C-alpha cells in the first residue's frame, strides 16, 4: 500500500469524527478570542487522535498546538473556528477546523516514514483580531517549512486576491443639548460621523484599484431630542499591499478629522487587533494541492478561464510572508449565497459541506505527502531553516 493510500485510509476512518467536529463548531458560534467550546472541541479531538497537545498557546486561551512526529520537515495546518456576529459560521470556519484536523491526523500517521513533523495550530480570531499574527509574534511559525488550510467558498479557486486590511473604531465626542430649545448649545457627534462618511464616499471616486473602505455605525445617540454627545463607527480599510494600505489610511484618517473639524467635536481612532497583509501563495505547493483536489473530482475551471479571483482578507496572509503557504478556496454548493450571508451559514452544515470536510482533509494531506516527497521542493523549503 502506498503512502497516499494509507493517508486516504486514515481520512476515511476518521471521516465521521471530522464531520462531528464540524457540526459541533457550527452549532456553537463564538466570536474571536472567545471560542472556548470550539477550540476545546478541536483540541480534544486532536489529542484523542494521538497528537501531543499544548493548550493556551502564546498565552491565548483559545489557541493550541497539536504535534505529531519529529522529522526535519515541518508542515503546519491552520484551524480556524471563530464565527461572525449575528450570522454565525457564515464563512465556514467549522469546515476549516475539521478539514485541517483531518489533514494533520492523516499526514501525521505517516510522519515518521516521510521524516516529518506535523502540527495542527488552533488559530483564534481570524474575523478581525488576527490570532495567527499573535502566534507568528510568539514564534509558533519560526520552525515551520510550509503552512496550509482551505477555505469554503461558492466556487473552486486556487487562491484569492487577498487585500491588506486595517480594522479600527472611530469615536466622536461632542456635547449634549436640547435638540429643539437650544441645539446651538450642542456639538453633534453624529453629524461629525455623517460628514466623515460623506467624505469617504467622495474619496471612493478616486480610490485606486484594490482599495476599499467600509464600515458600520455602532452608536449614534440615545434620543431624537438630544443632540448626540457621542458617536462610534467601526471601519475597515483595504488595499493591495501593506504599503498601499498605509497610504490609503492617511487619506481615510483625514476624512474623519474633517468631520471633527467641521462640527467642533473631537475624534479618536482606535486600531483593532493586528493589520493583515497581502497574501503570497507558494506556487509549487499550490500545484500539488491542485493535483490532489482534481484527483478527488474537483475542478478549477474559473482559474483556467482566467476569471479574476475574488477579493478577501485573512491573517493567513501574514503567515504567507513568513512561511511558504497556500490558502485555496474549497467549493461548497450555496445556491447563489455568498460568504457572510445567513444562507451561507446554512450551506456549511449540509451533506455536501460534510463531503467538503472529507475532501479538504484528504486534499491537504495528499499535498503534504507531495511536498515531503518532492525532492526539489523539499530541499527549497528546508533551505529556509
């Protein structure tokens, strides 16, 4: 029996357990850095499959490191399990967690034969915050030679255009007043935020391709007859590269400052979590993934047709700048729904989604085997040590 066949046997044997993990995470949506039940579920499953487990990695309550094997080539699979507000697992992190768990277990079963160390990293707070950046800064990728994961999507794609992104809150502080009797005594914080958003809308006309700005109002006053003393908005700014993002933020911040200047209020901008970078997928690893996925019947027609890839942002991008990485998009049927919609949440718990868990696990595991046995690629990866 070949190594590939043994890997496939492992995924088949634990397939039901992987689906159970996916279903549990889906049923218990938790926000970033608060994924206590989900992280414990994935970590417990890894421990039960024979991994050596470290909990609360990098001082994060919901991060973990599970390791199998002691070989010279170190392959890392990243598990995500945080959810979105209101719409739950509308980005399919339940599928990500389960497929990475399965891939790590299957590759770990042949780690000694392939001279590998296999790690499953539990990485919290991908939806803002950036747990992978925390783990990078704590040294958890220092000895890694390759890092991988798959991400559910409505179509099969080898990669996405991953934009660098900042997350930040903008708070205006003014002065209350009676909105009818003495509005001139107030300083309207909501007006300041509205003016800033008008300025952002006008700025959008001159944004370069790849630049994006979006946000929501979190707080805008307490009563219609009281001039709002305080307003708060949560925003994201994105660009093709980290350098472009810094340039964009100068203009974006000026829009917020203009709102304060026009209304006599004060403004503070609070950065949330880590900045995410652009992503640089490793083309050699990605080609091995493609062959593995196509062997399971998956097709990359959109890539072959030259259709522009979708735009996303992820802290896996930060990983790609320090470790050769891939982040392909794994198709699940969504019947027209896109990520971050409640219909996508529902699509992540169907029989087709369960098959995607199995396919994702096997494709990633077979990619790990291919990386380990590709002498030229292996030598290149090891040369980075």
